[in-house]
């Protein structure tokens, strides 16, 4: 098996080079400046014990299809203009929830620049929340 991999690499250096480059880019992207993320168990603990606030940044349709109980809904495209709605939660931890956990990084960055130092993202977003069979509220 290992001999076949070596043979393939020697016969296809361009393809192997592109693969290595893409792999390095993925690793770089995953490690650079990503916001602190918590898994679903830690998120539940933060909401129950530390009274963390869930901020759902998905669009209205996704939010109405199912969201975390008590979540504040501010779509990502409205976050800048509606951030003042979170001022009463400035002393609490903010748990940013998106669809798959990726777009929450930008929201966490915006929140931290606005003074919400305890902002973090839910790893895997609502997809992971539902995969872990956590409760959702539907409107």
C-alpha cells in the first residue's frame, strides 16, 4: 500500500503538490483567529450556571424552524445596527449561534470590538445542537 502511495506521488507531482497546498491552507484557516468555541455540553452549562445569552444570527426562516430556548435573534446582516439590543447583556457571556458554526466567527469579532469580551461561538452551530438531540423551540 505504501509503495502505491509513493508511486502515485512520483507519477503525479503536480496533483500531490496541489493537495498539500490545499491541506496547508485548510489548517491555516482553522487555526488563525477563530473565535473561542464551546461544544453543546459546555454551552448548556454556560446558559444554566452562568446565565449566558444565546445570540442566534441565522435568518428569520431558520430561526423560526427551530432555535435554542430564550435565544435572542439578531440576523448577521442586522448585527451592526441592532447591537445596542445586547447592551443589557454586556456583563454576561454571549454564545453566538449560526447554522454550522462557521459564520459565528465574524459575529464574535464584532461583539468583542463592541466590548462584549465574553463572546464565544457554538461549535457546529445549530446543526450540532440538533445532532446532539438538544431541545429547540419552534415558532
